[in-house]
C-alpha cells in the first residue's frame, strides 16, 4: 500500500461531524512526521466526496488555506453542513469536534 493510500484509508474513517488534524492523520497513517505529505495526498484526492478531505484541518482548527476543492470558505461551509461550529476567530473547537480514536 502506498503512503497516499494509507492516508486515504485514515481519512475515510473520520466520522461525519468530526475533524482530524494533518498531524493526527499522519500519525494514524504510520508516521507523525508526514503532516505535509497528508496535505499533498489530499490535494490529489482521487475521490472527493468519498474520501472526506474537508474533515482535515490545521492543528489549531483553522480550515486549510489551500483546500483544493474550492478554498477554505468552501471547506468551512462543508463542515458547518455537518454540524461543526466555528469559534469567533474562525477555527473549529478541536476539543469538541476532534475525532477521538482508540489507536
């Protein structure tokens, strides 16, 4: 399995109404130093809508500045449609919406 495939497998598991950070996805995919690689993989997402890359945000909860499928405003709208609320400064409350895994 390629690195990108490992990343896509993790991102597919992020539940509706939850988010994960790039670093969290990287760690779950096998290497906590792959956060930037996660960004590359999601930018090349071969199945938008199937691989929910909009659920991956910056560690501080900010939408991705380079969200490949319409920019950060589109990503924010997609997350809000799932019930995720943003704080006044435009970030996701990670303590409330971060995907909690047992891994």
